[in-house]
C-alpha cells in the first residue's frame, strides 16, 4: 500500500526497512504534514504522521479530498488530530498506544537526576579544566516526596523507579489503580495536595481540555519553595509563562522539560544556523536550573523498533480489510 510518511527522521528509517520493504510502498517525506504539504501525499492511500504534525480539521479535510483512507500515527498521544474531522472525512485512524513506557519513564528520571546532581554544569566545568565542586551540591532522592500526576503506563514505571530510590510517592489520577498502593506505597490524593506535598512533581497525564495548563500560577503558588518540576507529557500541561515567573521568584528550583507548548516547528529540527524567534523558550534557556530536551524521551532503540512494528501491523490490518486493534475515534 502506498503510504506517505511525514516528518520522517533519519533515526527511524532503518527500523522499517526489513518488514515494510516487500509489502508497502513507503514514501519518506522530511517535511511535517501541514496545509502546505498535503499535496505530497497525492496518489497514496495512507498517511503516517508523528507527534507534531498538523492533524487539524483543515488538513484532514484536504487529506480526505486527496483520497487518503487511513491515517496512522507513530505516537501514542493523539491530541494533535481532530478525530471529528477524520470521521467526517471517512478516514480511519490508528496509533501506537504503547511502544516503550520504560523509555519515557527512564528519561523523566534521567532529567530528575541530571538536574539534582547538576551533571550538565559539572561536565561543562570539567571540560573547561575546572574541577571545583562549589555550587554542585545536590540532594538525596531517598526520603523525598515525588508527586506523580497521571499514573498510567508511564507514571507507574516512574513510581517503580523512585520507589526503588526510597522516595515517598503521592499521586493524582482520576482513575486510581488501588494495587499500586500496596506495590509502591503510593498515596492517591487530589491535585492541589500533590502540589503542596511534593519535592519533585512529574507530569504523565494526557493533554486534554481538562489537563491544559494544569500547572499554572495558582498551583505553582501551592508548591514547596525550590520544587523540581518535570514534564515529559505534553507542553500544554504547563503554562510556560507562569513557570518562568515561578523560576524567577525561585519558587521553582529545577525545571526539566522534554516537551514545550510551542514545540511545533522547533523541536526535532536543526535551527542552529538561525536566529531563535521564540522569546519564551529563549528565556527558559537562560536559567541554569532548567534542562530541556527536544521531545526525545521516547528515543530508544527498543521504542523505535516497537513503533515501526506496530505501525506496519496497523497498515497490514487496514490493507487486509481487518478491524485494526489500535484504531481510535472520538470516544477513545
Ligand atoms: P496512559 O493513558 O497509560 O496514562 C495516562 C494516565 O493519566 C491515566 O492513568 C489517566 O487516568 C490519567 N489521567 C487522565 N486524566 C487525568 C487528569 N486530568 N489528571 C491526572 N491524570 C489524568 O498514558 P501513558 O502511556 O502513560 O502516556 C502519558 C502521556 O505521556 C501521553 O498522553 C503522552 O502525551 C506522553 N508521552 C510523551 C512521550 C515523549 O516522548 N515525551 C512519549 C509517549 C507519551
């Protein structure tokens, strides 16, 4: 089946080579899907997109007009796709619901440790011939309280890792899994109590109208002075301007971000030869206690292999006229 793969990255192609070569005609397109690039999919039956491609109503309508019947996402999150519009256009949609929650959870903990133990600063110093320890003091994770917002597949693995460190764990999740109270000693509570009690807060909820800006000025106000905030969920979970105010007032002591609300068109791409136009991320980058990665939490060889396997299996199901197990709709 001829499938246009938008936002194609060098690092992922090799994982498709073996399984897809015989069955599918994959058209690799580096550009992200947008109103301007839809025409590149002409002649294809399916389109495959990543987390920052444009799945808005306008683009979906154009995909429908171009004869696209199947939209397959190489991501678990689907907040970027208008599922009412895909239904109206008669386009089926499937995603990769799980490829390696370990990859994302481990990256979240990597951000915690790197910020706490000031690893980036230490490494830069040593490369500069400066072996002094002043200003590098961290804290023991053992005995600290970690607040997890969203205890699903990824959040649970974060809980298991920090439980291993000897942390206390408080959680907000509207659908509690009571088994975890025994297993990792997690305490379920409301979101404001998580904000008040935690030394480290890590976000693993999906981005919905309900969770948009769940970290905002009022919630930051509730947090402990010097709190560490980690976001590998979605950029829109935090109000970035409020977080900058929290960093300036020293209420937020550490910030680790793998996602950013305006990351589209910025993350995943090399802009090193250009003038940075985004003043908000530019301000974030001036803080010594902020660590930003470019939506790379998923980026392990295990995750990439799983994404490729499931994507090809979604295409196979569709081509065979089978109901795809990973199909999503407005009610997902
Ligand atoms: P999941 O669906 O297994 O877990 C999400 C959890 O959030 C569920 O337990 C759900 O009950 C809970 N939740 C729903 N509404 C909530 C609310 N209002 N407040 C608090 N919790 C709420 O999803 P999974 O696989 O754990 O992924 C979580 C998110 O991580 C994804 O939605 C995606 O946005 C993000 N992600 C980021 C990646 C990255 O590379 N940075 C890669 C993969 C996922």
